[in-house]
């Protein structure tokens, strides 16, 4: 690095020294290679050279205050050193100090008016300081001295617009068009300006100018039609659309544009007729169709007409794009939204059959497997998902859960221990893995391991009511640590209100503690929250009532449990003998 700086110093020194005359005048090299006589002694020249070189080095290293200090030392040696003025202005402007930069940039330009770099910096400083008129004057001068450089015209027009000199800016755009011809950028900018000035006819003229210049470009016709539609000029807009249809009768984008107009005017039937035409066109990209369907997806289902329309569009999508996975993914989303779980899973399966690389759809299939209680499919589907996406943690949860449901606890434990290593920083997700381990070890009667893993799960996710409920329930079945079971069972109910299953668990812990009065209250809550259709809850209330000596009421609830379906293996004996069995 030191050698580099020495070489840089030597190089700059050579330039300056060999630019000297015998009378000890030197030349100052500027950005456009113009030269200005410097009336300096040889010693002053070396001091100027050293300070300027040091300033450049400090600037390159990002030491901006030190760099400015070095460049100011150059001005102490030679007050008209324009290159140092430029550097000071450049650094200050980059630091957001445009007001401090402007005087230096102005002085540099006054010394070297033909230097484009200096003029550009001055204009930039003016723009960033909000002095747009001053900036436009500088750009105008650049245009005068460099009439062939079109970029300067654009910068000039931009400064004029910022200065709210609209008429002058439009005149500059006209000059650009004289140089480069009709272009989309200029016409659209002029159109926007005319619209902002409420000069609608002139805005239309710019759109028409593009059509005249490029008659085969359909997008310009659409732009003109949309301009008419946005300004409530239906007839004129439709006339332009007719021109499009004369060229391409099935142009889908035009049909969608007309549909938008009708929809905005609450003429929904007319709008939908054009949407259907667009959907039937295979040239309309499926992604554009999916965007429209997503809008329908978010419409509440109570609007039956919109649901009918979405069904129609899905049917068209199936017909026009039968080999695209997105078609079936979208169909699956609608089925899923409407609670048609089997049909949704079938659609998602068709999607992954066409494109196996889409992980979110595989996950949808797994969720639906679980929802449908199809644990055989969940095992198969989760195994396939793991093979395709081995570093995704969620499929391991589904795979382990499928083994757990099939009472294959050892394999479930093995899967969890593999899958949890893929969890990166998501504590709640990791808690799910430990929760499954807690379930599995409870099932294998390895109760210490079960409790340890439940504890880990709750420590990772202290508000996971489901883990608390499960652990509380299993402790009550084991008739162990009932104080712990009561505490976490209550917290589960505090976290999730009015959950019949959680209320039943808590009541059963209270039952095990022989707190029958409180158990009865919680079971009655559970029945109010949907437990009247749950045989286990009805049987539990019967058990509590029996222990409270209310045998007839207990018998009544046992019978209700029998009708509801799911119940314990002792229920029939309880009913036949009117006795308690556990």
C-alpha cells in the first residue's frame, strides 16, 4: 500500500514538474485536460503537489475531513486552484452539505467555465439544495456548449420541472424530439405533464403521436384507450379498442382493460364477459390469470355471484392450461378455502405431479392429510417430501406424527431426532419437536423422558397451550404430579379461552384431586363450548356427578355419552350397573 502511494505521488509530481516552464510557472491538470498557468515557485509547486496528493489519498480512504483540510492547504498555496475547489465541493455535496459545496463549485466553474465535470457538480449541488432554477441555468449552459449531448437536455428539462417551469420543460422535450425523433419516454412524460395541467386533449395527442409513429405496437393503442377510460370517455375508449380488435380480435389485455372499466362503473356482467374472453386466450400468461383469481379468492364467500364467477374461471383455466401446476394449485386453494378438503388435496396432488419442486404445495398436502385424519397418506406423503426437501423441518413433524398415530413410537422418535437438527433459530418450531417426543415417551411409559421433553417444549414456547394441555392430561392419567398438572392445565385455559378440550382436561385434573365441585363447573363450561357433542366430556361429567352422589344425573350423562359415540371402555358397565368403573 505504501509503495502504491509513493508511486501515485511520483506520478503526479512528474506531471506537474514536467509541466513547468523555466520561469517556474506550472500547469494545473483539470478533468478535461485543459491547462492553466500557475505562477508558483518550485517550492510552492512541490507543496501544492504534496497537499493535493495527500488530499486524494485521504479521500480514497474515506477520511473526508482530513481530505478537505489538505485541499484547503492547496488553496492557501494557490487560491485559484480549481481542482481543489472541485474536490472540496464534491466531498461536501456527498456528505449532504450542498450549501457548503456550492461556493466552491461556483468558483471552480468561474475559473474553468468550459469544464463539464465542474458544471455538472455545480448543477448537482444546486439540485440537492433545492435551487432548481439555478441548476436549470447550469444545464442550459451545458446544452449550449454541448448541443450534441442529449443527456444534458433531459437533465435540463428535469430541473425545469422541479422549478415548476412547465412550459420551458415542454419546450426542451420538443427540442429532444427534434434530435432523436418520437420516443415512448418523452411522449409519456409530456402526457403526464399535460394531464397534470388539465390539458387532456394535448395528453391524447402525445398518445396518438406514439400510435402514428409505431402503428404496429398494440401497447400504445391500449395506453390511449386507458387514457380515455380513466377520464370517463367510454365511446372514445371503445373506438380505440375497435382499432385493436381490427388488428387482433382476441387481444386479451384489451379485454381485461375493458373489463376494468366496466367493473369500476359497477357493470359487473359486462366486465365478467370480457374477463372470460381473456381467460379463454392461451396467449394471456397464466400468471396474469392467477392474479385475477387471487382477487376473487379474497372475496367473501357470501357473495354467491362472485363464487360462481371464480368457479367458471377455474374451469376455463383447467381447459386452457391443463398441464400447468399453477392451475391445480389455484384450484386447490379455492377448494381449501371452501372447506372441501378432499377435493383440495386431490388438486394439490395433481399440482405436485406436474411440478414436484414446489415445497409449499407439498406442505398443503400434508396439512390436509392431517385434517382428514389420513395418517397412512400422511406417512407416505411426508416421506416423499423429506426425500425431495431433506432440510425442511416441517415434513419431519408430519412424518413423526403419522408414526405416532400408528403407534410406531420408536420410529417417530428417530424421525424427530433427525428433523429437529434442521430447525434454525425458530424456538416455537423446535418446541413442536420436543412436544412430539413428550407424547412418544409417554406412550412408551418412559415418563421421565416424556416430562423432560415437555419441559423443554414449554421453555422454548412458554405460551404453547397445546403442549401444556397434553402434558397436563397425561399427568392426570398417570395420577402423578397433579399440582403441576393443575397449574399448567389452568394456564392452558388462560391462554386459550372457551376451548372445550382444554376445559375437559383441566376438569379431569381437578377430578383426580377429588375437587369435584370445581371439576363440575369446568365440565359444564366445556359442554357450553361444544362438548355436548363429545362422548368423553359427557362421560366425564357423569363420573363427576356420580362422585358427588348425583347418581341419576350421572346415569343421564353416561347415556348421552353413549349416543355421542366416543367414550371409555367402561361406559357400558357404568350404564348397566349404575356404578363407577375406572
